[in-house]
C-alpha cells in the first residue's frame, strides 16, 4: 500500500511538471470519446482528476512520446493499451483532451 501511494505521489509530481507548453496536437473531442470508451475515466475520473481509490491524476499529461510509451507499457495495476486497442492517433487525441482540461488549483487555494 505504501509503495502504491509513493508511486502515485511521484507520478503526480512528474505529471505536474509535464504538459506545460504549447497547445497539443490532436482532436480534443475525439480524445474525450476514446478516453471514456476505453475505460480511462473509470480509474482516472471524467476530467483526468484521479480518484483516491483507483488511478492518479493524469492532467496535465506527460509529453506525447512519454505518454504513449507509458500507456503501451504501464507500471502497477494499469493494463497495457496496445495499438490494437488504441492507435497512436487515438492516444494523441486522448492526450489533447487531457491537456485541454483546466489546470488544478494551487494547494494554497484549495480549502
């Protein structure tokens, strides 16, 4: 359990630094459809905000190359999503959807 929490915190830190840059390539609306259709929202929430009992926050997302690499061969309990399940183009769209989500509020603002 402690290892799982540490991994989630580390992933959140990496994700918080990543994804800060120019607008992503990809179709945001198609990405939302693929994200929901493939069950991503079940663990990571409808907006990629994460859930305390399942997947971590995934917004803002990693850079595209790292995002695709992780989705294809994830660690821990997340299943791998091969190209047969989601094409590289669909992953690009999912990443665009996640990158378009509002950034989380700074912790000093959260009550």
